[in-house]
C-alpha cells in the first residue's frame, strides 16, 4: 500500500496542493512491465507503484536492484467536512481516470478518506486521526502549512491523486 501523508486545511472550501517530488531515490524493488508499474524502495519509505508511461522508454532498461531517481507529481485535495460520515479508504481511481481528457495527463491512483482529527503536533508536523474502524493512526504531514487552523474534532475529507512519472534516471 502506498505511504500516504495526511494533508489538512482550515478552509471549508477544498484546498489543493500539487507537488513535484524531486529526487525520489531508491532501488528498483519490483517491475510490472505489462502494467508499466515500478516499485522503488529506499529510505525513508518505499515509493510505489509508480506508473511509467510509454514516453519513458527507460522502463525496458530497468532491472531489479537498479538505483534510480524518479520524479513524479502528487496532488492532495483536502476539505474540512463537518457532519461527513467517516469511512474506510475509498478507491476513486476509475472516476478520476474518466474525468481526465488530455492526452498528456494520466492518473495512476486516486484514494479518498474521511477521518476525524484526534490531535495535531505542530512541532513534529504530525497528526493523529481515526476512521471508521476507530483505529488511531499517526502520520507526518508533507505540507505543514495545511495544518494551520485545523483542530481536534474536525472531520476531514482527503483525496490523494498520484500521476505518472515525469522523468527517471539510473544512477
């Protein structure tokens, strides 16, 4: 499963953050050539699977154990949603793929989760939340500014979208 950092925001309107992840470095752990997916492992966590589109012919040159640098885009859409029902992680990839009608864009995966915030630690840029199973989860927030104004007890909807890799280099 993907490591998902939780992003939060104060505004009632959805807030989006698109981030080009620069220099995700690691070792090729798994290659799915038919699906064009590559899983990278390395500190601090595993990244993957990452979609390598046909515009990245380097996929055919990769082997398990190769050290690589991969760049790709992530997007977070976050909304404080009072009264929303907390639930399990929902895969909304199909709908996201259908909504993209540009030849230069693609969605690998989109996930949506509604949770209740239990606590926020601004010093460590982390948040503790619980979902429908009432299990408490601690996550480090990739975009600390999104913690501003969020408080314990807020119900938050988080949509995470992972797009395809934009460049790959063998080290």
